C-alpha cells in the first residue's frame, strides 16, 4: 500500500485503494476525521486531491481499524440518541441498546406528572446517559438535579466535557465506588428533602468474567479488548456489581423512607432470571423487564 502514498491521490482513488479493506461507510468516517471535511464532500468532489501527508495518516488509521480497534476510539466520538459524544480509552463506547434507559425514563416521568425527580447515573462513563437525560428533560421543571458517578476519575473528566458541550452547564459528579462515597449519600439525603423520586441509571460492568478468554478470541468481539476492563467484566455470572449495588440501595432506602427509588439495570438476556431471583430474595421485589429492539431482555426496572 505504502508506495502509492507518496504522491497526491484523488478521493476516488483512495476509495478504490481501500475498497476491499474496510466498509465504505467506515472509510468515510476515517476520511472525515483525517481530512477534516464532511463526508458529503467526498461524494460531490471525488476528484479532489489528498496530499501524501494526509494519505499516510489515513493509511495508519485504516490499519488500526483493520486490526480490530473500534472506529469510535480512532475518531474519538460516537453517536448516542442522535447526539455526538466524545469517547476515550477510559470510557466504554455507548451502545445503541442503552438508549432504552431514556425511553423508559420518559414513561416513568409521564406517569407521575406532579412529582419531583433526581437522576443519578452510576458508572456514567462518557456521560452519555445523564447528558441525554438532561437534554431530553431540561424543560421539565419537576426534575431537580442530574448527578453522575464513576469509579474512574478519567471517565468522569470525559463525562463532564460531554455534559458541558451539550448543555452549557457543569455536571455534578462524584468519584465513587457504587454508593460508597459518603458525600454522594449526604448530597442525596439533602436533596430528597424536597424530592419524591430518584431514578438510578446503572449500566455497570455485566459481562461474565469467566467468558473473557473465549469472547476475546472471537472475531466479532475483538473490539472488547480495546475497551476499559473496569467497564466490562464482573464476577458471579456478570452480576457482582448489580448485587452490591442492590444491597447498597436497600441500605440507602432506610435513610430515604419517603422517597421512591427506581433503579434501571442493563443486563444480557440470559442474566434476567438470575438477577430476578436475587431481587426476589430481598424486601423489594417489584421489577419489570424491558426488551431491546432485537427482542432481548435488556433492562430491569426495580422499584424500592
Ligand atoms: C458498562 S460501562 C457504562 C458506561 C455508560 N454509562 C454507558 O451507558 O455507556 C460501566 C461504567 O461503570 C464504571 N464502574 C465500574 N465499576 C464501578 C464501581 N464499582 N463503581 C462505580 N462505577 C464503576 C466504569 O468505570 C464504566 O464507566
């Protein structure tokens, strides 16, 4: 490939050069990133010449893509709920199935028109869920605050940037291992003097760590090896983090007796029964499960 890159090539020639390496749409995204022009230009002006310096940069990112690196990490962004989010190697790439968190929240809020709410996004990552919640609900005066936490300070920095980009406001964040940070608990207690409901988003690590070696060998899940381990893997059938969180929310509820806490947990289809069994052994057994667009159980709603 390299010898072709020392002289100018047209967009058309570049498309031909990589046509059997990566899909057309992915090449467009990589060209947009390197050439810094919207991809529509590549359709209308495909005779435009690209200089060798840019061709070499493009060749480098195509090689990274061919080696399995997710395109979102190469270009540093990913679309979620029709908005663009910055991502880094410290954040998970937002998944389309997680958009269900927002749709379920809309249902919950529309059924309680006169009640007040706080959103708390635990394991916020790039902040895609809490930022989208803000953008979708910002005109609703019954939503009092939008809070986010993560065990990773570096993820929180990205979440703050994304929130600022889309809202022009500062995101209130807590660096916390689940609900262990006392400052977070104190803040919730103080806020719930006036607020009746807390909605918790929990898209925590839920891929069974026993499956790690097998999954990473598979071509279709190669991209996982580029994502932060701390965002993906959990023990006890992938449910350790959720079990810890549920016990912590039960404890929180003893301090917030008059507040309804609705937690949403993202899971894999085959974890529904195991998680529901765990929940059914607690004092709070009110759950509903929701399917994603492919018909798989994806979110459990759990009311305390
Ligand atoms: C599956 S990612 C979800 C990211 C984002 N919320 C989304 O929906 O795309 C899980 C996130 O949980 C965070 N995390 C892992 N263990 C945690 C813990 N014990 N307490 C808080 N956050 C944790 C990770 O750093 C990561 O950002």
